[in-house]
């Protein structure tokens, strides 16, 4: 049965420098899981995928309905922070997922990526090339990226990664609230009349402010 | 909640919405009342005008019902001196804060304009797009920030005409709310449809592109169907098309018509609006 699906990728930095924040992030993901479970509009329209990265990147939960997941895999710290690994895996995963959804006859909206990191990559010189491949305008499935700076994050790097919006955490607020409100806003805009195209151009209407976060100017590279 | 197909809220038995696929979670959730008192969840209209049968309904979609958001679509049907049936469908533009106001205004003023001008011009000299312009003026003039009242609008006039020769019709639209001619079990697009749906679809007020126009003759057994995206897109792209083509092979009763528009198709949770004019099959 054809459906209109918004794939959602949550990409979490689990490097050692994130150690102080991982418990909060895990709680946040659990809250997101619970919130979406009670939000049928979002639950119907979105599919979630969780990717964790450090020196390497791993799909911790493959793309599925969040309501089908019983318990999310917990993030655990690992050495190093390779943005390049994360972006490369993200592109491969999105490519595969979108192809599979389309093969099932679904209408797929442009994927949304939530990138959460403290913004201190250990592959400073090589990640930009992987990032360019992820946001390549020639690639039809290129995602809209919303980046969140966690803890002592580097605002410049976080601002550079968000293609759509970038936020810096400035308090104790869990990103879960922010993620849920984005999921809501994105699925609401999927509903909007005439606001989308079959090949995935979705007019994004997302909150300009997220409690506990400061919006950064998105920096076009 | 996963896999829960037992509805805890809403209609059951024969009134339960027809599931055209895996049941959606949104449809089983309790509705919330919306803050706008004078725009009800659902309106339904039905009538016979000579050889024409008319059905129209507009309902909040599952997402607006769950979120407690006002119905953003509007529909209007009327007859003019037993000679014409006038129909209009306005599809809300979710990004606009007062789109429901724009939709209501657009329908009312487009039909008002046609009722005023048709007795003088007749169908032959009528440009239906003038009704869109009248609606545009009304949407613009209703207060500051006209863009907050953005809406699509499709209007159609069907003439009763002399017996046995079919019914001439004229239609025009701003935006790409789907409209169809239902004939021999198939929904044929009434207007030229763009190959790719435009992300910045046109709307009132102050449309950027010329109005789409269509004209023809409605033959016995055919139906002219105006819809908002919430009905037209699933009709075009999903098994809802086959379902409604079958359901509408003959004019259904008014309550059955409303029920048919409530079909459950996961993720298609936008407002459901359609106005249908059937040319009744000749008897004998």
C-alpha cells in the first residue's frame, strides 16, 4: 500500500568527549521513542534510523517505525570522532533505504538528518570531502541536515554541518524535546497541501527556536 | 501501540472507516476540538437538480482531528434557478495561519460571483476564471496580511441544458487541487497536470500563474469531481481511486458519501474534501 514517508536519521556522536552527555542523550532518545509512540500522526508518517559514530560509524537501529522498536540500543562511548565515517555511512544508508521504500511503492520525502555532536572531529582534514558527497546537489536523496551542538561544542563546525538549521545547546535541556518538535513540524509540513513533490522536495516548516538551544546561522560552504 | 488494530475511539460497525491498507494510528486516536467555533469538523451537502445529482462534503483529516486544528478546506455547492449547478472546493495551505478563513471566503465569493453574473452572461460568454478573481479580491480585502489567508480554489459550473444532450460544464482553478471526470470507472484529470508537483504550488491571494481552465460536456453516467489534495492525491496515486470509482459508479446517499470519504489510508491524513456532480443515467 503506497504511503507518504519521511525518513528520519538520528546521528549521534559517541566519542569519549561526549561521555558526560551520553546518559542524557540516551534518556533523550528514550523520551523521543515514548513521545512518538503516543503521537500517531508522527508515528504513521516517519521512519527512524539511529546511527552512532566515533572512530567508526554503525547503524544502531535500522530504518523502521519507531513504534515497532521495543527498546532502543544505548549509545556507548568509543575512541576517536570521525565525522567522515558518519557522513559516508549516512549516504550509503540513505541511498539503500530510499531505494527500498520506493521499490515498495512508497512516496518518499527528502530525508531529515539530526546530527548531534560536540563538534570536535579527529578527522579534520578528510571529513569535508565525505560531507560534500552527503549534500551533493546532484544526489536526489540528499538529506536536510539539522545539527545540534552538545556540551562544549564548536559552533563553527556545527553551523557548517547543518544545511537547514543549526542549534547550540546552552543548558540542561534534553535534545529529545527538540527532536520531537522537529519530527512534528516536519510531518505537519508533509501534510501541507501542495507543499511537496513526489521526488522528495519538501517545504520544510520547522521551529525557528527550540527551547534550550540557540539557533546558529547556517553557513553555506 | 504497534499493531493495535482495535480502535479505542471513533465509529465502529458499519460506520467504521473503510481500511484500504494497514490501519493508521492517527485514525484511531480521539479527536480534539479546535479553537474555531464556526467551522465544524464536517459539512455535508446533497441534492438533485433535474438530471444532475450533487454530493459534497468537507471533513477534517486525521491529523487535524488529532491535533485539534480547524478544518482548512472548504466546499460549496448551490443551484441557480434550476438551470445551473455551481460547485467550489478550496484547499487549505497549511503554512498559512488563517488558511481556513481564506478557503471559506474564496468559496463563498466565487459562488456569489457566479450566481450574480450567470443570469446575464449565460454559460457561453462566461469566463469561470472571473470567479477566481472575485474570490481573490475577497481574500485580499478581508484584512491585513492577505498571505495568511492563502488557499487554492477550484470552481465549476454545470448547465442543466436541454434534455438528452449532456450537460455543458466550465471549470477553472488556482493551485493544483485535483479535479476529475469520472467516466467508465476511471478518474480522468480535468486539468493539465504538471509532470512534477510544484513545491510552491500556486494559491490565492494574488496567484502568480494564469488560472487553469477546463470545459466539456458531462454525459449520462459521468461525474464531475472537484477535490482537495486530501482526496485527489490518494485518488490519483493509491487504491483509493479504485475504491471511490466503484463507490461512485452511482450517486451514493448523502451519509454513505460522507463515509466513503473517510477511508483510512495510512499517512494520507489531510483534510478530505470533494464535490461531485453526476449526470444521472437515462432511464429505460
